[in-house]
C-alpha cells in the first residue's frame, strides 16, 4: 500500500521529491547547496525551470504518467512533507487541468473516488519531478519539456475564473 500523500489540507511529497522541487522551482526557500547546483546547471543560482511549485506539480504528474506507462508508482518513503495546499488543486482557474488529469487517472489507473484520483496524481508527480530533475541534470537542457512546460505554465498562470 502506498503512503498517503493527500490530507484534508495539503498534498505532500517525499523528501527526495522536495529536493527536486527546490532545484527546479522558483519561490522556494533554498540552501546554499541548491543555489550552487542551480549555478552549475543553469549558470545562475536564481534560474529555475518552473516559476513555482504548483506549475511543477502539474507538469511532474504528466511526466510521471508517461514514465510509469499506466502503472501506479510505489511510494513507500514514509518521510514526507507538505508540498502544496490542497486549495491549489481545487482552484477554479485550474479546472481544465484538474479535469484532464482526473480523466486520465480514472481511465488508466481505474480510480473511482476523488481522493484516490488526487493520491495517484500526487504519486505520479513524485515520480515525475525526479525524472525531470534526472533529465535536466544529465544534459542541463530543458528542450524535451519546453512545449509541455509552456502550455502548463500558461494554464497555471491564469488568474480569475475560466469561462465555462
């Protein structure tokens, strides 16, 4: 059984995934070690791939899905910390992304309940952010993620209520 990554208020991630988010996302508290690694990879300790953790979470879930090829990942790391507030998943402007991921999870992972859908999305994001980190550190090239990142960045940057 996978460790629960979803509570009533937060979506969590393993400690290893948090290290990946620290490296790849803006608006996070980082250590001198992370700043040094960013400088080594990107030439600038302030440069990141994602503007924030929420953007990275959505992209990572999709990358995790492709990596897992429809097989649910095993998350057994009992050391986990809160990643994003549950309200980021529930925000109106993320409705289209949430619907797409929900459909994908129900179809490919046979999830029935909303809590199970979100748990699987969190598991896939945990796997996906580590895959993104691995690919970026192998080549320091984000080209393979550019189109999906650009699309999701635009979607997650939207403010206000989407038209129905």
